[in-house]
C-alpha cells in the first residue's frame, strides 16, 4: 500500500546571495504540487563556515528538500555531505544550466557570488526607471513623452500602477494614465512621441469585484456607479474605441498576473519595434 501524501513538507533554500533566484525556482516547482504545502526556510547570504553551521542545524531540526546556490565549493560540499547523512535530497539548482553553458562555450565557469546583483549600468538603469515611474504615476506626464519607454492606459482597477512598477524594475521607464468617463485624455498622448502605448482591460466582473473590495476602505459617494457592471462595460468599450482610433494595442489582464502582463507588454513593444503584427493584443 502506497504511503499517504503528506499535507506539507519543509523546503530549505540556501543562498550566498539574496535568495531571489532560489525562491523563484522553488515557487515554480512547488505550485505543480498543489495538494502539498511547502514550509519555506530561506537562508540568504550564507558565505562563512559559521553561517553554514547554523543553516545545517536548522535543516537537521526540520528535514526536507534542500535547494541551494552556494558558489564556495567547501561550503557546498559541507551542505551536500550533511544532506546525504540525513538522507534528504539536495540540489545545486544552477548546475544543469552551468553544464549547458560550459559545454557550448567550451570554457569553465568563473564562480562569482551575487554576480547577478553587481552595480553595473543595467542596475542603475533600473533605479532610474523606478524613480521615473514613481514620479509619473496616475496621470502625471513628463514634459517630454519621449523620455518614457511605455505608457499604460486603462480604467480604474486594471492594475496599471503595479504593472508599471514591475516594468520599471525590469528597466522600462513607464507612465500610467487613467481613462476616466467624460474626462479627455491628455492632449500630449496624441502628439508624436516614441513611447509605446498599451491599454489594459479586464472583464467587467473582475473589475467590479476589485472595485467593491477597494471601496470598502474608501468613501466613494457614487459607489453604485463605480461597481456597476454595465457602467464598467461601457468604460471598457470606450477604452477599446479610443485605442482602435489611435492604433494602440489592448491587453486583457483578467487572468494574468502582474508578471505575465508585463511580459506580454514587453513582447508587444518588441513586436512593434521589429514591425511584426502583435499576437498578444486581445
């Protein structure tokens, strides 16, 4: 008789950096096993023998799967050895990727702790994009729209601000502009500029639900109109008409996470720059 499926398991993420890479990889794997809940133990910035000793003690107290990105070979070997003693699985998650790189490039790797977080030009470009995006949130426009990479349009509660911030984290200077009933869009939008414009929409049901939850914490005088699905549907239809008139793509974010929406927007922009017909504008 097969052993019953456990309701949870311990998942240790050991990193000599921030642990972001591990957390992302672990989440992508764990969601494939929805019936079992992972209890995450995140161990970042493990770079000394003393720090590794403390991590091993915690692993011993709560054995489970161990994933790690530790460059120092002595520390990694110590972790691997102890996991074998405890009869628990461990994996250096970058090993398969490094093997592919090494095989293709024909050169050995040069281990670098936190190499993805170096303060290079790309890092400072992301900081600049974050500052820019926070300065031009919710309808505030720069004097020169050519400063922006992206302009997100959309009615209330289409996730414009969080999507803008995520895009900024990816290095794209992003402006977001609300589409409000009976309020004209800024004239600057219709003048020649190099920023790529995308309109975000969602189903009337989804927007109504989000607005109602949001309104519970605010004092809306016209709450009925704000959450009315027919009114929202009219707002969405208006958004689509404006975009059709100006050749701006429309992206439905109803079933998309912020990360998925951002990826789709970047793809739309790249398609536009390369002269391809957008495939995501639905």
